[in-house]
């Protein structure tokens, strides 16, 4: 208020429109007349629309981004304000908030407070409501899921083996690197997986990832779907075929003489101890190790002599560690994690006989007399292999030991960890698939190098036991496990409201 020079009383003026006594201001008008003359919200839309997908419960943020927002959340408020951002550029936004509406009313109401400088520098503040109508619209991701044939590229991963250890390992790598997020559909068939994508670039990224993680080869083809002669636009469906080498962990293989010589004159009969980006082989008679990548394998292919169902159980009758042998000319590197030993073994099915077998093994560090071990009998079998049939019979060992045998029931009961699985279309897990999956879990417990590439999660349903049981089977320590994360709060740190359905 202005004060009179001669007296302490405030000086009032009359509104130029209605004559009401008001404190002096730059416009010389009362608030009512000023609002009647000037509407600072002119040009700001009082109604709008937002698009909501019922399937995934996401809102459309133009031009093509779908975001997850809870009702009356900070993210949803920002989304609504962006729709009138251009109109708000001429005023100053003071406050914004939601007015409660029934969730099933398909309405959102925003209460906005704005300011603007009007006549002769006077600042006018006004409150108004903007109403948004929620319209249902299926997002592109949900549309592709519903229309299962709406795909532009497919990656067909195949491996011609009876065991799926390599596929289980590959599945964990895909989950760890989140390569499955862009897939429209994952379909499991008898000898592999099919990954469907909406673009050829995403499928090519998957093929590049597979070639870097497992030894494989690939080829591609495409089929013309449609052609617009006016705009010269072609619509293709691309198919990428990826074939993984048909060798799995614990397979006994017979190398070609040329390949064995190039690997440091190692024996032709070797054991596959691991399959990562290369095939890791070990010579059980010398501990010599070698790695064979995909390109080398396809130039010098070889097959597995046995499949896992042919594993037999042996008992260690006597075993003695062997001092390190001298390396021959051109010999390659030897394993430092294994111990060479000579053992006399007997089949558990022939305990009532006196027949024993002599063999060299790379498992001398974990085997003792009386232990049970799984292996392959090469004496009483017919080796239908191109390279094995040409070998000197004296160079073929009688028995090849693969791994120590433990009580599977006890291992499953004490297993306090778990793995995640890909969501895929399949008829159901067969009993043989369940056995193979248990074999893969046991391999993870026994091989630390493989565990480093996989996310292992703590299973809260199994009580924690001591990890100092040296006589039992190998176990995974708690330090190697991750906590399974479950997010149940919104971005504001509070429990989000239920989404509209």
C-alpha cells in the first residue's frame, strides 16, 4: 500500500472499469476486471489424451517410447506436462499436481498454477484444470507377441548331440548379457532353439554373440515377402542358421593324426573338459591340454566316441600318483589343475569277478582307493570311428575315467543355489532333460572356471550349511552367489498404486 505523505493512512485508488476501491497497481484494475480483460491460460489446451497399453501397462511417450508409470506418480505427471510443454512456454508454471479420479474412469486431471506478466508489468496468477482422457492402444511389443508370425528375422541354433550341456551354458550367458530382451518369441525344439526378432540387425547381433561365446559356424538366407514397385521397397524375412560343434563336456574324442600333431603331438584319444568359446581337451595319459576354436574344428572335424548314457561306474582298487613325465619334442602345455595317476579299476557290475583294468587318468588329485568313478570302457566296445579304427590297438587305452561319482540325491538336497531360465515355448521337460539339467548343475559345482561366466543366485528356501565338508561333493560358496533382486517400489521410493486394467 502507498502511504500518504502527511498522514499514516494508506492511499486507495478506484478501478478504471468498475470503480471499486483497490490498492494502486500498474494496471489500475481490480483482480476481477483484470481476469475479465486478460486470460493468461489462453492457448493452453484444457483437454488432452494419453495412450495406455493394457497388456504391459505402459504409457506412450511420443513419438514411439513406452514407459512404465504408476498412477499419480512423478513420471506420469512429467508425461502429461510434456504434452502441453509448448503452450506453457509463454507462462510461468508455479505448481502442478493430480486431482484424484476414479481409476476406472479413464480420466486424469491436473491442477496447474501459472503466472504471467500482463498490462503495465502487473503479474497475474491463475489456477486451472487440464483433463486427459486415457485411450487404450496396444504397443508394438505386445502386438508382436500377440501376432506370433510378425517377425522379420529368426536365429536357428542347432547342435547335433544327445546332451544339452552346451545349450544350458549358452542359456545362462544369454541371460547374463540380456540378449533375450529384444526377442519376440523363443521356441524350443528337439535339437536347438529358435529366436525370433523384429529386425535383421537384432538377429545379426545375436549371431555375433553366439560366435564369440561358443565354437560355431553360421549361414544366412532370406525370403522375399512383398515388393512395392512404386516406392521400390522390398520386404524380406531373414533366417540365420547357427550350428554349434557337436562336442560337449566329458566327451571322449578321437582326433585326426594331423590335428593331434599340430596340437603338440598329443594323443589322439582325449577328453573334453570344458566348452566355452573353444573346445578344451586334455590328454589323460600326459596331462597335455589344447584349445580348438570353431574354425579349426570345421577344418579338421571329429566326433565323440561315446554318448553320456554309455558311462559306466568303476571302483578304484589301487591308485598311485605319477611324477611329471618329460615333455617330448614339440609337446604343448600341461594342466596344473590336474594330477597324473595310474590306477587299477574294476566295474561295479563285475565285483564278483577278478577282472580289473589298468588306465592312466588325469583325476589323480581327487581319487583314492575305494572311490567310485564314471568312465568309458574301450576294451569291450566297438569303436565306429574313422580315426579310431586306423589307430594302433596298443595306443588305445582300456578305460578312460571321466569324473568322480557322488550321491546325486544328497547333492540335490544340499544345493542352496539356483539358476534363471529363459521363457520359451516348449511342450514340457522330459525326464531325460531333467537328468541332463542336473548333470549341468553338477558340472557347475565342480568347475570354477565355468561359474565365473554365469550368474548364480541364492536359494532362500534351502538352509545355509557349512562349506567346510571336505569329504563331500564339491559345493559353491556363498561368496559366489547373488541375491535375487525383486523391485516392488516405484521411482519415488513409495509403494506405487495399482495400474489400470
